[in-house]
């Protein structure tokens, strides 16, 4: 009932939705920080796959979880950012 | 078979000690021999919440340092059959106890007791590591606030990393009226974020303050809603399937609360 009225009068989001959204974002960061192993595992898996196709500079490979605007620009969403310097691309794959 | 259960939260002031006191008392009332251990060395409080502060002779540090036998440090709660407390030391710090010592102590207590309940200090440092060392199960207490939920998430991660599997969530101080107007996260919102099983929801209840003032756990108060919610938690710990109290059902609960507190509907 209350919620409907808010919609009619164009009031802003309820504070609990704001809380929930903020929490979800902050937890993406926290969770990645809880286990540095998580990013390490992800990194080594990515290297494993990529080296089937190209030589990369493993020591300079950078991976992080970050935030970015969603495509419609309406909200902030989590994003995986990877910077992978390529040394050489193999012709045949494998 | 006896069980060691740690009650933890990360954030301070969400109700770990009150929950430990109430759940422990409830377990004893239901016929299980129970011991509560306060591991908040330097900031002990379970003794005052339980109303046993005048009975302390020996404490947790005395036990692990061998200044007394375990039996001597057990304070028997004369009001409830089968309920005991090992208080924390007040003049020492968290480093006075080591995780291995907690494991040894709990193993000894398992022989005597059905449940060993450990009241964990706030934080994620040594006090936390001591408290969870011997735990078979964990109850994570949170309130419907961003700070408490965030810390609960961190604690859940740390519990899993330390192989305390399958922790359960206790949501404390829920206000149905605020949830209803969209100004407080609901049970579902919190479960959705933390993705763990629920063991109970305790409504915000003035009676908790009153009972803590007196040193008498609210679980004994048949009129207290929080007390009722704690009784349900105890039954769930003992393996019973108990439906969760309905908070979302509109007026019913709010009216009941208002009636309970003698407030007029406005």
C-alpha cells in the first residue's frame, strides 16, 4: 500500500533497497578480499587457457574486481578487469 | 552426543551475549546439560547478563593456566538445573588463551555436557580464533543494518576458511513496522545477501533491556516475543522443525506489539 503510493508520487527508492544495493556491491569487494587465493586461482586458470593460444607475460598479468556503470547507465555493476600483456600469438592454437 | 556451538558476529553490539544467555538458558530448560563460556577476555559481560557476577571465583584464564580445575571454575546457575558458566577474565587480554587450549578445554567439557556454548568477542583477531577453535557449529548473529550484515558476511567467510562448516544465521532486533514501510531490510533481503540458512529471527523487544537489567534471561518470560523467538531457536538447535514467526503478516504483528506495550494504534 505504502509502496504503491510512493510509486504514484514518484518518491525515491525505499531506504532498504538502497541499503541492499550498497551492501551487494561492497560485499563483492569484501569477498574477493577475504580470500586472496580466489583471485590467484582465477588468474592461474585464465593463464592456463590463454597460453593455449598465445604467449603472455605472466608476471605482468593483472586481475581485479572493480565496479562499472551498467550498459543502460542506470546502476553500478561489478566487473572483472584483466590486463594481459601478449608476447606472441601462436598461429595454430595449442 | 555433545556439541560445541560458537555464537559470533564480527560486529559488536548486535546481541551475541544476550543470545548466548538466552539460548543457553533455553537449552538447560529443555533438559540439556549446558555450559556457557565467555571468551571476551578483558571485556566480560556474560556474567552480568546472566546475573551471576557475584559468584565468580575462578575464570577461563585460571582454567587454561592450571590455577584451578575446570570444576572449580564452573559457576552453577541455581535458578536453572543443568546450566553452568565459565566467565572470562577481566584483567587480562585475548592473548592469555590459545586456540589449542580452548580445544583441550572443550574436549574435557564434552564429557560432562550436552552443549558447550561459546560467546565470541567482537572482531576477527585472536579472541575470535580462540572462540571458534573448538566449535562444531556456529551461529552468526546480525541485525538488519548494513554494517552488521557486512561484518556477518566476513565472519561467514572466515568460519568457512577455518572449517567451521554450515554456519546458521540469527537475525536480531528486527522491527516489523520498519520492514513494512521499506525502511529496514527484511529477512529475505538478508538471507538473499548472505546466502546461509536461518536459525531464528528475534524481534526488537523492550523486554530484552528489562530482563538484562535484572540479570534474568528473557527466554523465561512467557509474554516476551523475543523470549518466544529464542525458545524457537532452541528447538531448532535440537533438531526440531519449527516454523518461523510471521512478521510480514501486516497488522497482526504490529497490533500485537502495540497491545503488548500498551501503545494505542494511531
